[in-house]
């Protein structure tokens, strides 16, 4: 159904669930709702597949949230991580088992959408959603939400899931409030076979010169995904960091096939996740891990929950019941992903002030490396690991009391060239 215009009859049709945005969160929501047998419409403004600024790392929680039978289109499998602190004190840690896999987002997202379609969801691409209305002349009854498209068309639904990215119009309707906004810059750099082989199975994470910033190199066959991220407001410094980072890696002589930028937005603790019969998930809700800004697993997990609870909202016969189901969705998000985000925010604050401490721990303290390995492999979450380590709990308690000093230096590590 991709790219097709709906008929006049479809304008009056009331869908059980309409999902806005066909990224990982939206495709997961559409799948979760459609697999129950409900009538589901998935709307996407772009034509698929489309490029997305993203490293494309698929960690354990992401794999666990995928539809049954989903075969990941891995471009590489990571078993080693090289850490550096602004280009210095480089050290590589290795694992006998795969830590996580790397995908190209156009392929990954397209497969997720195809699984949603196979479950019964209908896809329409090339359509822009202007707004949603829960009251007014466009809404025939209190059980219906009107999704207004560019050009004047209106689609009706019993429940709506907003998964339309970090600049979400559905999020604005819900009233999503943001706590952290970061700028990510990325380049897809084709490299010769000899260079590609040097990076095969290994990524680089570099703690950057701007507080809270870091850079990455993710190998994907004959292309390296190279990027940096830091707080918004440091645009010029972030651009310089990327340029210096690429030059330092010896990649400045290769022409990127794609250069892009993207804002990541993290929700405030009291930000709403629903309004009436409208739910938000993924980037639209500001759901991501605040320290690493990892968002794919949060998109997949929140999208699945949004799809499941949207079905219950669609079945609600009055506003009170719809609100109850939406609040249950919010509780499910906060009880799981919300706890991980809270720990991540604490770690980001500590990382902004003491990047050297993080580097020394990951490269020289075996329990820290094991925690990193467990999180990426999916055998434990960030929150679970912090709760199980008294030392980590004491550090976060001290941080809450504002006892952490300003940014420090870093002790030298045994060097292993990347």
C-alpha cells in the first residue's frame, strides 16, 4: 500500500490505531497493534527506505524487542572496543562473544515496517501529518481522534500513536517536555578494503573535548560510520571535534557518501506520555539513554508497549477508561525505561565532570568492563547493574549531593593503537 492515495471511502473509515512515523518505534507499535488483529494504519512522510543519522548499534535489549522471526541485517559483529580520551590513552578491550551488531538504518527500518505489514498493518508513505484533533467539527464522537494530513485529508482513529521523531508534532500535542537536547554529527565514509579490514569487528569510542561529548567509529563492511555528539549550543565546537576526529583517524582523505546532523531530545522526568487517546513513544516521547544517547532499544521497547496499550485505548468506551489505559502505558514506561533513564542522567552528569574517571574505569577496572559487556549483550540493564554495585550507588548518591568536583584529568593507560 506504500505511496498509494486512499479512496474517498477510506476518509470516513475509522481505524483502530493510527501510528504516525515508520521508524523503529512506529513500526514496532504498528506490529504490536496489528498482530492482535486490529485495523492499523502506519503513516510516514518520507518514501522508504530513507537515511537516518544513527550509528546503527543493535545491543541486547534491541534484539530482545524485535518481532519473532526477525533476521537482523548485520553489516558487522562487534567483539572489541577501543576507548580513547580525546585521542589519547588508547586501549582496546575484547570479548570472546559478540558484544552487539551494526546495521544500516535504511535496511533495518525497512525490515521492521515489512514485519508490521505482514502482521496486517497498512502503510502509507509520502504523507505529512499536520496535527491531531480530539475535539471539534472534524471529530465525529468522543471515541475518535482526527489525524489531519497536509492537503486537508482527515484520517479517523480510536487511538493514535505518535512516533514521528524528535521534532514530533504529535509530541507537541501531548505536551512532551524536554530535559536534554544534543547535537549529533555523522559521516558515512567509504574506505578501501585494507582500511575496512583494520576496523572489522571493532568499534572506537572517544571521550571528547566538550563536556558530555564523545565520538564513535562503527564499521559496516566497506563503509565507516564516524560521528560525534555533544550538547546543543556547541555547534561550532562540535563541528571542529568531528573534523579533528576524522583527521586524527587518518580518514580525512576519503570523501563521505553522506554527511548529516540530528538533534536528540531527552524527556523531562515529569513529561507526559499521553493525552486523551493519543500516546507517544520513541524519540517523539524523548525516550533514550541520556548518557550514551542510545535510542534504538528505547524506540523498539516503547513502541511495542505503545502498540499494545493503544489497542486497549481503542477499545475504551469512554474518556475515563481511555485515560486509565493511557496512564497504564505511562506507568509501564516509567517502571522500566524510566528507571534506566534516571540512572543514565546521573551517569551523564558524572561523565560531564569526570570523563577521565569513566575512561580509567572502562579500560582498567574489570568490573566496569564487565558491566559494559553485560549491557551491550543484554544480560543486564544499566539500572540493574548500578543497583547491584554498592560502589556505583555511593557514587551516584554523592553526585546527588553535588560533591563531584569539576572535570579532571586522566591517568595514563597502557597504549594499544587503534
